[in-house]
């Protein structure tokens, strides 16, 4: 077990040792240390890890059998871009500048001096690459495309099949779309694939706006108490800096500690030359308690701003209302026979999480009032890993004159079958009548105010 795994494993034990009602047990989380990487977790680490927690098998989930008498014919998809560099070039520069200023005044501990060497390597590798898709990010989308074709071959077989693929204007999303569609084209040369990226689609592709910020809505006493309880920045700074005057002169504690956390969790998506990303000094910055605090704060951020947190009145999740409408309209067109086999959309975590929360798939849209226990019941890494995706698979009755549902729908979140709220009953297993799902979407369109 490497240094980062050891650190994360001890963090899990700290967090969950007293929470008997946790939906993920201590032992399960200890076996998946990457979970504390929040939304920076790589796709397979999230998907296979969640599957192991649920089934005991570390692999991509196995799908249920297609109901007798039906065949899949259309897929509606929304995917987050794949693994990327940390999004802010300013953060990279900010970290190195502080280290260099401290070093110039002999203000670094020996540990801090070694960390400076490694941070320079990390920042040099990321120069002019902030937010860029990495080779791992491209491969994540190729893999998803391969499995989509393997799982639903009838969707992509035959002549005159069209794929309508759109992305936001952000380059990492467009390149994720390109990687995905190139793999589709290689596997299914019969397909006509149309790619597009335009601000015209932004209203539904990624309508969400940040409701608060990471450090947290200072005017709310509950949030203030939550973040203050998890402020362990003093210990982090003392490990790195030997001179308190240097800290006072140059360091904003909240920003510095948060940025180091980002630097740490982003490492699994990149490959820095001449650096062991899993065993460098950066993995030793945080003790188990300190890393636990960082992840809990990050987890709360995603819940608070983009899910069904009572503190924001659901503003974050409601931003997906336009995406729900678009999905419904394009599904209607496919059912009517426009020849589109799949609508593929490539965006961001701020598009995927509100969508899943608004639809309340597998309870992700539930509301929790006890922030101290939130991490027991709601985990960001299970919803929005790098390359996270929602696939809505449509099935058509092979013999339309036979009684029963003409069209069935199944939802896959990160390739794992998930359910609608309990008030929406499936026809069988995880398969829902499209009329019921369509009515649910239409109800959202009528009643939700973004």
C-alpha cells in the first residue's frame, strides 16, 4: 500500500468510526482510498470502487438482462469531460510563488523545501495546461463508448443510423466528445456522426451557476460552524513553514490549504515526468484528520450548491430543468423516427449533478438537514467522477401489437443501473414505462423554476 493509500485509509477510519448508520461502512471505504478525491476521482476508481462496495467485485457493473420481447434502439446521454489538469493556472502559480518567497527568507522547514521541489515539477508540467483534458481523460471516454456499443449493439447496428453529439464550448468537453465519437466511428463505421460545440447549447448543457463558494456562505451560522470545526490549516502551515512572520506576510491560510488539497487530488488524473505522483511529499501534507476535513468540506460544497440542500432551496438542482426538457424533446423525436440512434452531450459536473439530483435517481436528490452526518448518506465521488455520465436507454417492443408498454426506459449512472423515486414504479426490475417517465419529465418542466 502506497503513502497516499495509507493516508486516505486512516482518514476513512477517522470519519466513519462512530457512524453506525453510514450507507458505506468503514471497511468498504478503507478498501477504496481514492474516494476522498471528491470530483477529481478518476472514472474507473469511482465506478469500480462503488461496484465493489455494493457487490464485492472490483469491476464495471454488470447490467440486467433485457426484458423479453424488447430491444434497445436509442440512448440519451449526458457526460462530464474526462480527467483534466486542475482548472486554475492561477492556483499553480500562487502555490509556487508562496513557496519561493518563503524560501528566499529561509522560511521553509526541510519538509517544505522538498515540497517546493516537487511543486515546481507539478506546476511546470501543468504550464499552460490548466483545465486541459489529459490522456487518461480521453481514454475514459473511449472506454465508455466501447462498453456502450458492447452493451447495446442493436442501437448502433444497421444503415442510416445517426449520432447527434454536442458539447459545451470548453475545449476539454469538445475533446472528450471527439474521443468518444472517434471510438464509435472505429467500432461502427456505418454511423453518421455529427459533432458540434456552441454557446447556443449552453442554456441546457450547463445552465448551473455557483450558489455559494468553497469557503462557505459566511453569514450562515450552521455553515460557519461546520467549516470552523474542520479548519486544521494551522497544523498544515506549521509543517511547511518555519517562520511565523513568513506565514503572516504571504499566506492566506484558507486559500493555501485548499489549493494544496486540489493539487493532491488532481494528481491521479495526470502523469508528471520524474515524479511518483502516488508517493511524493504532497501526499504527506495532510494528516488523516486534516484530509478528512478537506473532503467533508468539498462534499458539502457539491451538495449545498448543486443538489437538494435545504439551505439553498434547491436552486442548484433546479438549474437542470432545461436539460430535462431537451432530453424529453429529443427522445420524442427519436421515437417518432428521426433516425437518431443516440443524443450525446458532453459538459461538466455542474451539469451532470443537478440533472441527477433533479431526477432524484437513487435518492441523490434527497434533502438532508444534519450537515455533520451528510457524508454518511451523500457522497460526491459516486455521482461526478471525471467522465461521469448518465445514460438513458430506450427499449422498443419487438411486436408492437402485443399488449403492454410500447417503450421502456432504463437509467444508468456511471454505467450502474439506478432507480427513479419510489413513487415511480418500474414495469419490471429497473425498467420504466416511457409514458410514466415522460410525464415525470413534463411535470418537472411545468413546476420547476430555475
